[in-house]
């Protein structure tokens, strides 16, 4: 069991208990990487992702405001840039869950290389993202994320791709505009998570390099790096 600090999107924090179990999507690779800096960063990133998921789940439950089923327009022309911790996590997730894809990426072949946006976006798949459990921070905020106004108050604006007719049928009707903190609380019953609050912690996981790099450029380097450590650890005699 592991305790993690989680934000409820309103500045107050609470502790959530999560179980690192056999069902964990990084269970095997984390075991092999034990006692390495990579294991530490993977676990910290995993905790942050879990805290985002908890907060998002509360927003969806209370607000009832979710993305339309199967939309995914946000990824069509968008390729995320990654921090080191996100690239490490994505590489570990792909090695553990889609080893053939990891090998192909090392040969320079992404699953959907012709995409203008993310090379993991499958137009024909119902939910489009083919590496959902390994996706980076920004993808975990799509559709349910607030920002701060000049007074430091949380504001919310429905995604620009959200169909206008579905917004108009909301009770009360919504539009593509920014809702103040007061309006958001009145309409949705709570405030959404604010990405900048979380990203400060995310950036702190990368003390030596706080810049980002294009997914197609950084991911192969981390897959190669993890496989190298993985092979060394596997070959080491057990003590
Ligand atoms: S990782 Fe998944 S959610 Fe993120 S941009 Fe790519 S397809 Fe979209
Ligand atoms: S964030 Fe916008 S584009 Fe992405 S799935 Fe939600 S409504 Fe669609």
C-alpha cells in the first residue's frame, strides 16, 4: 500500500491510499528496475497520474460534464512534448504492455507514423488512444481542466472541439466561453483540476532537465535506455 498526496482541484489536499498490486500496468518492469533512480521516478509519476485520475473522477461524478463518446479530436493534429518523467513512464508502459510496439519504435517505426498529430492516435479505434495507460500529463487533463485568471481564481472553458449543440442542450445551456469561478461552482458544483498546479510538481521530478522534447524524438531514447537497464538487471546474478 502506498499513501499519495492528491489535490481536489480547489487548493485543499487530501491523502488517498492506492494499492500497487499485480494489476498494476507497470508491475513487472518496476520490479526489475528496483533500487534504481528510474524506479523512483516511475513511482512518483505514477502517483501523480493517480492523483489526477482521482480528482478527475470527482469532477466527472459531481459535474456530470464529460467529453462526448469517441470524440478524440484533441489528438488529431496534436503531438505532445514530453518531460523526461513522462517519456520514461510512457516507455516503461509500452515495454510492459506492448513489447512489439516498443521494438518497432526502436527500429524507427511508430504505430501511426503518417498522423499529423500523435503517432499513437488510431482514427478507427473507438477511444482512439492506443497507449491510454501510458499517456502523458496533458492528455490526462483534456476536456476537464481549468486555468487561473489574473486574480488567481479558477476558471473553466469547455474544449473548443466540444460540439456546440451538445453544449446548448446542457442544463443550464453552455457556450464556448470562459466561466468564472463563481459560475463554474454554480453550474458544475465544483471546480476542475488546474493543470499548472500539478505541472509544478511534475517538473520537480526532473531536477536536471526541466525542458520538454517532441514525443517522436524523446520516446525512442527512453525505450532504449530502459531496455539497457532492464537487460543488465536481468543478467545480474541474484544475491
Ligand atoms: S498519447 Fe493518446 S491521448 Fe495523448 S495525444 Fe497521443 S493519442 Fe492522444
Ligand atoms: S477534450 Fe475536446 S476534443 Fe478532446 S475528447 Fe474532449 S471534447 Fe473531444
